[in-house]
C-alpha cells in the first residue's frame, strides 16, 4: 500500500507534468469554487416548514479530485398533538468528489462525480406543553424539555456539474445519508437534524441543487 | 458514466427505514406483576388467586378499584408519574397486603405519531409482608410501550 504522501507527491507531479507530457493547447482553470445550495429553499413550501441555507466551497486540488466543504443552517417548528416542537442549528460537511467524466478538451470543466461526506451538526431541540394522560393517577405535565445535541453522519454523493458560462456552474447531487449516532437523545428523537434530516430515520435520501462560481486563479 | 449509474442503482437498493407507527390506547406506563407460589416440591409455579381486589393509594383522592373481586394470575398496574412512590393494596377478601414501589420517572417521545409517554426506573420494592412472601424483580425498566410477554415483578403468595 502506498503512503498518503506518495499519493500527494504523484498527484502534484501529475499536475505539473500533464500539460507538457500531452502537449495540450488548451488550458484548465483552477481556483476555489463557491456554491449556494438552492435545495433548502424547497423546505419553505413543505409541511412542516424547514428553513435553511447552505453554501459550499471546493477546489480541484488534484486532477479530477475535489475536496469539498459545506456549511449550513436549518430550523423547523411543528406541533405533535398539543406539544409544540422546535429544532435548529448549524452544520458542516467535509468530503471529497471524484470526477468520472473524461473530457478531451481540458478547458471544459463539466463533471460527473461520486464522492462522500462526513457531516456534523450542533443543534438544540425543544418541546413544550408535554402531557401524559392518566385517568387513575392524574395527568402528568411538564412545561418543556430541551436538549443540545451533536449529530454525526456520512453521505454517499453522486452528482453532475455543468459549466453554463465561463466560471459559472450549476450542479445537482443525490445523497444517501447514514446516521452514525441515532441514539443521541434517548428521551426525544430529533425530528430535524440540521444537514441530515429526520432523526428518527437511520438512513435518508437528500439532494442538492447548486449554483457555483469559480474564482479563476491559475491557468495551466 | 456507467459508474455513476451503477452507484445510484446500488444506493436505491439499500433499504429505507420508514416505519408505520401503531399507537397504544394510552401513553401511561404499566407494570406487569405475575402471581407466583412455591410448590411443595420447592419449584416455582404460577398461581391463580380468586376474589382479588387491587387499588392504588392516592393521596387526597377516594380509593378507586383497578380490579374488583376477580380471579387472576397477573395484574397490570399503572405507575404514578406524579410521585416517586406508588403503593398498591392487594386483597382477596381474607388476606390483605400493600406493595410499595419507589421509582424515578421521565417523559420520552415514543414517536411522532403517538407522542410522549412515561418511562419508569424501579429503584426499591417492598411490601407490608402481611400476606406476600417474597417479591422478585424481573425487569426494572417500565415504559409506555408494553410487549405482550413482558413481566416486571413476581409476587409470591
């Protein structure tokens, strides 16, 4: 098994040598790419409403290999019978995408990717007006229950990104998410883990639809 | 491209875990007590007691019977979520005893269809020992979701 430093070295070597080896007359643009995920805005129309926003940052560090960082916030409020429930907080995902699309023209940056993410969210959730009815002993009532939690999950991601104008992209992805700590709150399972979804499900699907801009820094 | 198609196909094959929730009639926690006896040969056996009457001791409230003069081999008893102690009086018309249970409790979300329920942790259990010979704890965690074969306390007469 080769060491990570070996990969990094050979990756850097490839990055330097590729243009000269193949003698391409087209140049590829490299730079940090910033994206806004528009998918969370769909939550505005769902019941219950889930409000959120998400941005991403990626960079083609090695040929066809894109480390990705995603940052977001989301919150929701709902009522379960007479109980009012609220959950909200921030999240971050770190991962990598690999581009399978082998384009002859290096100046084109369209991509079909597969990758993974590790996601983590720090959030709090709260329920108010909790009643457990008991005809015999009398109803049990508590004003509120609140807990601050840290959720962890991993995602398998498949996506397509198209460069629609110079340095401007649209991209979509489908995500299969696996919750790593479903028992984070044994007393109240979170209805929303920001960045993940319904905490009562150990596996969920998600999707993203992003508009992205790449800041052109290097051409080679 | 074929890798992506393959990947997406594999993902869709993985099971999704949506469940259909069926709720109980109520969200109280019930303790299941089973009546036992020690046979002449020393073995433990089930026993059916006739004319059994059971009620809980409720502070500041009139007694209200949970069971009224019936033959039974087990009793399903609601625990008091408003106190740390629940007391039940058991009687068959001839003998009488009181079971005293000390517990802690909390509410928990059963699921989003059924709402919140009670969950108890039994800490101490004793009786006045007027009639009951022994109490044997089988399961100290008692919650609103009762399984059919769940038994929490054995009462020896």
